[in-house]
RNA sequence: GGCCCGUUCGUCUAGGGGUUAGGACGUUAGAUUUUCAUUCUAGAAACAGGGGUUCGAUUCCCCUACGGGCUACCA
C-alpha cells in the first residue's frame, strides 16, 4: 500500500431506507479506514432528482449513529472537501465533461429519451456505442455546424463517453484479482445528463479524485461499469491517483435467486432494512432490525460475517475487534445468502454477553412502549440479569420481564384448574404462612421449605410447582420460580398467591 | 442474447496437492432444568460434472453446467 493517508467513502443515494448490503458496505469501508488510521467519508449521491426521497439522508445519518459508526467528514460535520452532497456540487462536474469532449473522449448527444426507448424496442440488444453512434444524433455523427447550432439554441443534450475501439481495460480488484473488459463490449455511458447533473459514472470519478479517496469499496453490481470509471480516471489525467477497487460480494435471497431486496423481507418475514423506514408516498412501513429488537453490535457482527472471517473459529466480534482483525484478503468472492435464523443467534449471543447496565435503557424503553412502568432501577437490573439469557430479541424482554412489574393480567387456567384440589388450596394457604414469617429465606431455602410443606400436606412438589409459577407469572415460562418469588418479594408473592387462589377456585 | 463475476454440509464458512475435509446456524437424539429457554453430549449432513497436470487432486489449468450481476439521461 502506498504511503498516502487512507481515505474511503460510503456514497449512498438517498432513495429510501438503508439495506443490509448497504450497511455492510459502510462497515467494510469503516473497518478498513480505521484499521489503517484513515478517514471515513460520507458522501450523499443525490444526482437523480426523480428518485430523491425526503428524509432518506437523515435516515442514513441516524443509521450510522445507531451502528456507532461516525464519519470523519459528511454533509453535517463538513470537512475540507465539502460540500458532501453531489447536488450541491453540480457546478463542478460540467467542466470535466466538457474537457473530455474537447479532448475527444466524450461527445454531445441530442437523442431524446423517447428516441432511444423506441430504438431499444426496435433493435434487439440495442447499445449506444461503437456500432450505433454514427447513426444517432450526436456531435460525432452530425456536421460541426449543426452541432454548434443545436448547442447554441440550447437543445437539450447529454454528454456521453466515447468508448475506444478495440482496447482492453485491465485492472486489479482487491477482492477479485485481475479483471479485464473489452471496450467494444461497453456502451457509451451518459456522463452528464440533460439537466446538467452528472450521472454516477462521472460523479464518482470526479468526487473520488477531488476528495482524495484511496480505496473504493462498492457492491459487485458495479463491476461491469468499472471500465468506464477506469477510462475516465485515465482520460482526466488522474490515473496515478486512482483508488484501489474492491467489489464486494452481494447479499443474496435466502431461498430463491438474486440479490436480497426489500420485497424479500416482507415475503419471508424478516427485516431487510437497518431501521424502520416509513415511505410517506405509499404510506408503507418497512420494518428494520433495530425496531425488531436487534442490538447494533449484533447487527454489525452478523453483517461482517456475511463475507468475511478472521480465519479462526471465532464468530463473535465487537466493532473494535473487527477493526483490529479486518483484512481485505479475507473477504470472500462469492455472494452470501442471508439466513435470518443465524442472524437471531448473533443477537441472542450479544444479549447474553452484554451486561444489565448496558442493556438497561433499551429494556426500559421496550417496557415503557408496552405500558410497563419501571420505578426501581436496581430492581430492573436484577430482573435483566435473571432473564437475559432467555431473550433472543430485545423485544423478548417484554414478555420475560413484564410480570416482574405487574400482576399477571390472566392465568393459564387450563394448566391448573382441571387438577385443582382443596388440598392445594390448603397448601398455598399454609405457604403464605411461611412467607409471612418474620424470618426470611433465600431462593434455595424457600424452595426447601416449599417442598417440605408439600410433603407434609401429602402432595408431590411437582403438583404445586407449576401452579405456583402460574400464580406469579401467569403462564408456563420464565426463570426458576423461587428466583422470581425472591425478586418479587414476600409480600408481593403473597398478594399474587391470594389473588390467583380466587381465580383458580372460582 | 452479450459481457463480467462466482461455485466446500440446507445456510454462513475454514482448509488446501497426500486431512477421519474443521467450526457455526439450523436439524435429529439424549442429559440437565418438576415451566419454557439456556447449557451440555452425541448424530446426520459438503468439495457441481468432465478432461488434463501429477506418483497423487477437493486444492493448479481448461471446458461444461449451474448460480449471480450488468446491459437507463437509476444508483
């Protein structure tokens, strides 16, 4: 690697929520930058005014924040290469496109979108390029005077790159190694649109150059247009500063074919976006990992493992650990099918490994959202510690924790009522006596007393254990029942037994 | 169709000229937990096919097949 300071960018276009693959691209960019003590730049590629969606940029910012990834330069924090929104850089691009025209590497094209649509329908496999450009309306095919007149009259036009004839574009991809393309196979891409905005092809090259980007990570879907970009770097005279390319493997649908899309999430029942995305136009909510109950640490971890590993059996990595161990050589070439089951496993692991103090606020929010009021923080911490190993998603904390804060709204009566006897009522009445005694017992002692009492009353402990749980919890779930009783406290336990007894014997 | 990229258990992957091809998720069976989950133990499960090269290929090369991407004045 050269001695230049590493600078990478994540360049999303603000057209909606951020997709899994997008976040993974951010992550790999960020890991690489931080690994090499470089800069991570966020650049907004909003050159398509038709696809621009309000709120999408803020969403991207929020998403990075949730993930704990802080850009060194961005539209909001600025930086020495500002502005970082391509729409605000519009005046920059034209001169480069004109320079390319002047030097014979690009040309003006006057064909309308309708003309070309028609052409594509008529001619199978139509491409605007070497074989066809002479028969179309552009500064290559038209007489000079006519081109000048059209330009002078302000006729709408685009600028297209003129792909050279019979050349091979070679380059080295950090992930794929040597890749080459025949220029005859690549069409004359539009560089500057009729509205004066650059297309991605021009903008990415100009901005990467101006922003001194040293390594360019992007999805594999960009590989076919790489020769256009490489030629542009060359034609603009910047070849020596061209970043190294890394085309990341795609994240694929779990079942069928193709890359993962928003639709797959809805179809298969798992999120595809990082966070909830609400589309104001369609009034449609696309669910996100965050709201479903994923920890950002788990989310990043599972994304990283989709296409990267450190060469050992380790699967759980913190962000810092990933920065330390990251290397491009260990990114796989093939696309990875997304597996939601494994994704959940990562989250469960992260919940287990995260201490109650760190989980506190998030659990608090989830309980609050479900109208469970937490008054005692120390108590909440104890509750979290006793239940976190049984939670896969943060949202599971609601079911697992609610009964610690409020009496069961209803009981699983089918599990107790059919087998209820007066002896059981008698047992629990006596057990209330034990709980009421001035002496207090820990969970194990309480269990011993409970069992001894059962025997004394001629009952099997198992016959009263489940009813006891249902009295406290409402259903057949939760941690050890005596731990629950201890956490609830003697008086609350007594209240719940009495209340439940009424329901069971009614 | 054309061009480009890819191919190890169902999935994510490790490995690499000679291995009992390893791990994880999921799955199956069992143990623990007088709930459920956790946890633990064990099991089933893979080198796409065909040619080379080689004493020996899953590993290197070629072809085929299959999968994926691109083929917009979208990114």
